[in-house]
C-alpha cells in the first residue's frame, strides 16, 4: 500500500481527532478530503459505504461506470461520488460530491478508513521466533506464528497467527502476512506487500526427470522474489525456481487461486484474476491484464500491455504488445467476436457442407456416365 500524500495525511489526522468518538462524516468534510465540490446538502452525514444499487440512508456510494447511471436516480444512499463531467438527466435525491475520478476517490476514502483502524503491534508470547531473527520496530507477530533462522523483518510489518516464515527469508517494511501464509526458506518479500491467507511462496516447482517408468525429482534450489507493492491473493501459489529466482516485479497484483510456476517472471504492474495459471519459465510483460482462468504455456514471452479475456489460453504465437485476446488458442478480440457469431452455427454449416459434398459427388458421377 503506497504512502498517502502529505496533504491527505494531514486531513486524515484532523479527521481522526475530530471524529475520535464517532465515525460520521459530512459531505463537506469528505469533499475537502478529496478536493471535490458538493452538489446538494453539505451537512448530510454518512457512517458507512454501500453499492449504488443497494444504497441505504447514511451511506456513501459512487458512480464510475455509465452502465449504473440509472441507479443514481433511485438509490437511497445519502452521498454519491461522481466524476466532474457527470450531468444528471433526472432529479437526484442524494447529495453529489464531484471529483476528477470517482473510483480513485473511493479508493482513497477506503484507504483512509483502513488506516484509521487500530493497528496491531507487539509479539504474542506463543509466537516462535528464532534467536537469530531480526524483527524491526513496531511489528506485530501473532499467535503461533513461526519465524525461522536468520529471518529479517522490516519495520511496521505484520505477521498474523499461524504464518510460517522459513529460514533466511527477508521481508521489507510495512508488509502484511496474513494467517496461514507459508514463505519457504530463502525467499524475499519487498516492502508494502500484502500476502493473503493461505498463500504459499517458494514451494518446489513441478520439476521431474523421466527415467524409464518413473520420474526423478529435480531439486529446486532457487527462490522467489516479490518486489515492493505486490499483493498476493488467498491460496495463490508461487513456486521457487530450479536455479536463480521466480520474480514478481513491483506493483503486481495476483487474485486468489493463481498458480505461478518455477522460473516465471511477471512484469511490473501486471494484474491477474482468479485461477490464472502460468507455466514454467514464461515471461510476462509490464502492465498486462489477465482475466480469470487464463492459461499461459511455458517458455514463452508475453509482451507489455497485453490483455487476455477470461479462459483465454496461448502457446505464445503471434501475441503482440498492447493487444487484447480471447479464446483458446487466443486470437485478437475483434476476430474472436466475429467468430463467436459463427460458433453456434457450426453444426448446421457442417450438415450443409456434407450435403453439398454428396451432391457434388453425385454430379461427378452423372457427368462421368454421360
């Protein structure tokens, strides 16, 4: 999680002092935090968030996608964040706060509320911490967490209960390791990372050498490196390299149940939705976006800014920088959309072609017999 700008930090501190006994904000207070403008009642108060289609009095919601505009005219939410260029086509009961980017403004508010929560600090007596481990200041080590030999944990990091941090692991500042996370020996986790429950960093890659009727295990002697500002979803697994490192570059966000195989490299600020699978030694570029259940073959390179829609799969042939792909094998989205119209008609086309072939054969016989 990146640090807030100084101006926002000041506003947050003022907000904490002013609202230490009540978690309510007026529209005007929120607008001042966000450098927005109020359209409606500046004194209306909220104490929670809601979705626009299920808004309730006393809550704040947002409108960023035009597909949801119709909900703004019926929502019961008290305040709605909207973009500066939004002009309602009907009367709106809610108070509007206009900002340059409603979605980013919502994220800032959520971030501020998150930072206002009480912070866990201290080491639980049931935690097992090696005498050779170095734990930074203001850290939290929860119940039954295990910290191995020669581990280094940066300042203000949090290791939740039942997490396992293996020998020689290095963790940066302000990183959160949630319950039941396993970080195998020798792996490196940067600063401001978030590892959600059940994720496994540095398990052996799937490496076996066939010999006759059996498979001999290939020792996996490398590690995993997570650079700064990486977020790993629940039950996601990232395998250690055979040699060298499996590398997840700065700013990467992986959803739940993602599988990253050994010696893979994921470029900066790439995002992957649930159940994506990346096979061994593949390299994925910067700023890519993968939908759910995308599959990438091993030993291929995906260029920068490539988007794969859900369930797309590729062997790497013909993938171009900045393009969007669908299908398996994946091909450009425009071609896929045109083809998708034909897919349901294939059985009929098959029967038609079969009938045409039979008619052609019959005509050939008639011509031959003349």
